[in-house]
C-alpha cells in the first residue's frame, strides 16, 4: 500500500461492468470473484417499471454489488426528443416518470445521448487481433454515400431504403442549432425532476463524434460542446459520461484529454467514465482490446487518479472473443487489465506525490 504523509493512499475509482437486466446469478458471482462491485444496465421500455427495477437492484445487491446507473434506449436516445418530433412532450413526460422511478428505487444516475439512431458503425463484426470481432467506423460510407440495403449501420433500426436512396435517416438535414434548441427544450424541463429525485443525468458524446451523420447534426463532438451543454443546463445533476473511446476517435479535434480530465473533475461534471481504446483517429477507426490501441490507457488512468475522480470506470465495447473463452472471457480479460492499470496508476501517482511503497 502506498503511504503519503503517513496515510495509506488509494484512489476511490470504482470498477464497473455492464450486465443484462435479467442477469443470471452465475455472472453476478463471477463479478464478485473478480472484484467488481458496481454494475450498470440498459433496460427495454417494457422492463422499465418500478417492480422490475426494484427486483433487479435487489438481485444485484444480494451479491454485494451496487447498481451504479440504469439507462434505456427509449428514453436515452428518444427520436422525438432529439429531433423535436410531435411526440416530444409525451416523451419528456415519460423521461420524467422514469427519473421518478429511479429515485424511488434508489438508483441515482441515468444516461442520455443526442443520437436518434444510436451508435453508428460501418462494420459491427470487423476482425481484430486473433479474429475477435469488433466495431469499425469508416467515414467514406458517408462521404461517398455507399450505403447497402443488406448492411446494418445503426444501433437502433432505421428505414434502410431511405438511407440508401437519400443518404438521410429522417427525411431531411437537421442543423446544429436545431439540435441545440431541442436540447435546451428538453434539459430545461427534465432537470427540475432530476433535482427533485436526486437522479444525475450523464450526457454521452456522439459516436462517432463528427459534424453530422446521415443528415443529423451531432450535438457533442468535443469538450467545448460539453461546456455549452452545461451552460444551458446549470445544475449539479447534469454531467457527463466521459467516454475515452470517443475522445480517442476524434483525437485533437475532441480536445486534449489530459487537460479535460482535471478540468471537468474540478467542475464536478464527470459522473462516470467509459474506458475504451481504438487503433487510430477519424476518419476511420477500429475498436481494439485495451492493450493494442493507440491510446495511452495507463496515462489516462493516471490522469483520473491525479484528478481525484471517485466515480465508476466502466469496461466499454470490448472485442468479442472466440467461443472457447466462455461467456465471461471478455469481461475477465478486460477487467483484469483495467484493475492492473488502476493499481499501477495509483502507485505512480503516489510516487509523484512523495509517497513510499512497502512491498
């Protein structure tokens, strides 16, 4: 254990992994065994009820594991909210009802992102090291409008024929200022409910973080966009999902990650961290194993430790391994690597601060 000024030093970063809302007991036991004490989940609209949330939390808690946050695509990536559709007010009311349920159950963080079609990919099954399958994004499909009917590009289903014929997913082009106005309309109505029930709203950047995707301008492409979002919604209950993967995808265009971490931590705006690596920056990148991308993941971990970040750090988008690795192979490998990085980062930061190490 590191010692600084006579006191043991250890960061309070909490390792976290995604689970299914219907997670099996064996997987929760496995997480116990590898020392993961926090989980998050994405629920369907049908699952997002008070009773289901309460039962899920209870099953997880019985393993000594806390539920860090819960999201749901129907609220976090709602097309009516994002695009200002006719059903926007009803969707916002649903979002408010869901916040109330989370607060009453005792889950105090949820996520949202300005992506009406979810995350985009040019290939969801691209082979990386050893044939492990992962996500690839190649921006040439947008620039050349080389879409194919048989190819799935989006996380949320779209009208594929419309995309192929027009290059749009929602009939027309939506400008950046439209996106900002829709965000303002939403956040000013939802924040009072979040504050009432003490549920934090964590805003994820667009992925990929480019100017526009298939006719929809992207809201959060860099750290300056985050500052604008927080200026519009001034509240301690509005913050960010700090996605290392998105930062690395855009590189310098997103901003200096090593300056952003202490800045947003000092502002108390980092609600959770997505920990992911990629092989290179836009216009084309592949999501990699943590140890093979271009990102300095130890340096990034050190930056979070130095800044005093105390929230969850989430294993994010790990390549899918061969069947022989078993159902838990990806989580075991990546979480073990993350834990080792965290231990090294804590030791290095302690040394920088004049600490010693006994053993």
